[in-house]
């Protein structure tokens, strides 16, 4: 029972702290609201849960066999997150008659994003290493289920914060400052990846 408590606490802390997913969800909540961000949220929660399960079943062995693949993944992640930061900076509500500059992430985009998200990899690898080191199916399943139960409510907090911030973003200038700030924070979240 104690191990389940510590696993749940680990899942909560790692899921609710800032990272690429949470920053993008907050930005989406501020720009598009909760309802339009729901597919993005579900993609993060289910995509990450599936990732934990596959890591537990042994996908990490690919990195052991092909160490260069980790370096390729790392730099692909940096490039893709830089692109997403650019998209966040450019997002905003369209003016009357203008086509929207951006739209929220889809379920599939968010689910696939987990595979290039450095924080998601760190969380999944740490969870399996600490709480299912033998990688037996029952332990992997428990870790997966705990993360599945904890992750969605944790990331929802960030979308709701973004939606609440929406009340203060009453002008195009304020929204632009917010979006540039979120894009900058997303780029800053790459610092540990680049120097690591």
C-alpha cells in the first residue's frame, strides 16, 4: 500500500509540474477555452499513459541497443518544440473577418507528441525504473494505471488556469504578450535537454 502512495505522489508531482505539455495546454486554454482544448487534453493523457505502458514492456531496450537513437530523438524533440513555440507565439484570436492563425492540437497530434516530449520520456523512464524495475506485466500495468488516473486531472489544472487567464487577455496586445511569454517558457523548458 505504501508503494502505491509513493507511486501516486510521484505521478502527481511529475504530471502537475511545468513542462511542454502543461505549458501548451495552458496556452490552448487561454486561446481556445476548455471545450476546444479537450481533444488535446485527452491526447496528452491517453498518449502518455500508452507510452508508459510501452516503455514498461521494453521499448527502452531500443535505446540500449542503438544509443545513437537517443541523440536523434533528443535533437528532433528540440527542433519540434521550437516549431511549437513559434506556433504558440503566432497564435491568437483572429480579428473580424480574418482567418484563424492557429487551432488547438488534435487528439492524435497530442498523443504522438508524447514521443518527442523530453519530459514525458523522463517521466516514463523514471516511473518504470523506480516502480517496475523487473518490468513484469503486473507492475507495469499498475504503474500505467496510476499514471492514467493521476495525469488527466493534473493536466486539467493547467487548461483551467489558461481559461481563467483568458479573462485578463482583453486586447490583442495582452494576448500577444501572453503567447510570446508561453512560447519563451516552452523554449526555456528545453534548456536541460540541450545541456544534458
